[in-house]
């Protein structure tokens, strides 16, 4: 019955604080058990049968399960907490009064038990780069497009993400913000740490916007609309950051464009992550950007000057400077599997997996093809999106497929792949105490996987928001 001591240990060691929370909120505790834990921070504890206690949408306790939890009868589940508290009370000479007080409050408390049937339990996936349908959405459809992405992504194990824009005119950027800020505001409580998490709806959480451009180099535009690429203008930037800065989490820029120094200073002042990408920067320019606060590189190798042994450029700095974390698109098309392995060997725990996913609607608003706002003709080859001339224009990758690819390519181990989709992107954003972790007090956001890495269930704030039908293990 060691499994049941998880709950007994929680209440006895923290009886005062949890009793106080129960009086204020009275939210039921839930327990996920019979799970194989994939903990990116504790490899020695991973791959063991475990149970997790959840309270108020947060992780209360994680413990090893040394017996078959599925064999515990329902009658035992209903009374186990009271009986175990009595047992622990007899074993302890000190703190008897606190144990008795805890027993009274716990004995009548309802506990919701969920058997994960031996599934692999990881923190929820976090994608730093997901365009979804925003690229091709008309202004009136932007909010609905973001909502659709939030609904879709939970099926792929994603519990939080950064909706990502493309290079756009000033008017289009402001249009995007005006449409999406109300959606982001509705999730504002999900973005801030609190003792009590309530998740509304079966939706992945948009944490804020990632601006990919427009302050990039035209020679490394990739599929970005060249007509909208521009240098950084302080007045235009202030119009965006003064109104919408609180909703921007990340900006991808080329450090060699005119005005980049001022842009980097502005991002640092506002606490917005500066990422380098779509760039022809020299090594010197990249290093100068790091000194001004740049800490990340967007889709490593793609849309940047190739590595040369006497002119390393941004790519050489990205690979060699540990101040920079890097993300990459692990679909086997944007990068050869051998290059993914090379990146993993060099960047180690600073390598992050992203999708760069773009959803192309069957019917597109022709107005979005004007003045560089659209991509032109785009087709999906089954793995990546391409322009009519064959250039890559984003991916149709999912996070769970990137997770599997990283392992099948021989680049990452199982736990390293988990970390690259969870803990590492959370660290990039500075939210690793809240997301991408099994730490006590963190959000109860999880993905349950089968042995092949397919998503079986997704949980957000302790609530199951997705379950694959027809498959339980």
C-alpha cells in the first residue's frame, strides 16, 4: 500500500496549509495513478510507475507506485486516506494534534481517481512557434482562427503555445493585435502564477504572441512576404509596443537590419524574448545582439546564412555560444536527420523542438494576397508546405510527431525528447516553475502517451481535455 502513503504524506506534512486552502476553496483533490512517469528533471525517477495528486489545478505531490494501483478496490479508495492517517498518527510521537485535525478534514473529502492504465505521463507540450490559420485569416476571422488552433492543439498533446505572426504591414499587425488581444485577455489568468488555477474550456492556452518579422533580412525571407520586410522604425515600433507590448512574448529579428540595436533595447526593457533568425548576420553582429539581450535562435539552420569555416555568421555563433538556446523544425524536410543529430550533440539541453505549423484553408480571402500580405499559392506535400517554386513555407508538423521524429532520427533519447517539448521551451520563456515540469505547485498540465509516442490524453489544470477514442493504452 505504499502508493496510498503519497496522500497520507501530503496531508500530514502540510496539514495546516492544505486545511486552510480547503476552507477557502473546497476544491476536490484528484489522483492520477498507474502512470509511467517521464520527468525531464528527474531521469532517475522517470520510467517508474507513479501517481500524482492534484489540487486546484496544480500538482500537489508526485510519488512512486510500488504496487498495482489498479488492484486497489473502490472501497479501499474511499477510506484509504482516513485509515492511513490513523496509521501514520500512531507511528509519530510528535504532531499528534495536527494529524488528528488533518484526519477530520480528509476523512470526508472526496478524491477523484483516474487510472492511466500504464500510459506514459509527461508534462504538456509547449510550442514556441505555431502560425495556425493566422497567416491566411481575414481580419474578421482572426479570433476564430486562434480559437480553432487552441481546440485542435490539445489533440497533439499541446497545452500551451505562442501564436505566431508572419512579416506584415503595420496596418495588418495592428489588425492582428486588435483581433487577438481579447482572446489573449480571456486567458490572462492562465498566463500568471496563482495558487488556484481554473481552466475554461478544452483548449490549449495561448501564452502571448510571437512576432516573426517584419524586422528581418530580405535575403533570408524564406516564404515571408518580402514587400512587408523593413528596418526597425522607432515610431512604428512604439505604436505596437505601447499598445500591445504586454501580449508579446517573443520577437524574431535579424540583428543586422537598421534599427536592430534600438529594437533589442526595447525588447529587453519590456521583458520580451529577443530571438535571432531570418538573418545574414556576421558572427560579430550576432555577438553584439547577444550583448544587448538576445537569448534564442529561431528555426536553426533554416532562413540563415550557411556555416562557413572562416565566416561562421549567426549559425556558427548559435552553435557555439551557450547563452543562446535554439529551436528547430524536426520534420525530416526542413532539416536532414543527420543535421538534427548534429544540433542535438552541440546544443544539448538548449535545443528546443517547434512545429512552425501553418494551416492552409481550403478557401482563402484573395485580399490577403495584396501588398505582400499573403504567401501566394501554397501546397502541402504531406510533411511541409511549399510555394509554387518549391521553397519551404512552413510545416504541417505536430508536436507529438516532432517528439517521435527526434527519437527515430537518433538525435534525442526519450527523456531528452520530452524535455525538448516541455521543460526546455518553458525555460526559454522563463516559466519553468509553472509549465513543462512535475514540480510540486506547478500547473497540472499533462500529456499521456502510448509506447509509440501517440497522444492518448491531454490534461490542462488537472482536467482531462482530450481523450483518444478507441485506444486506451
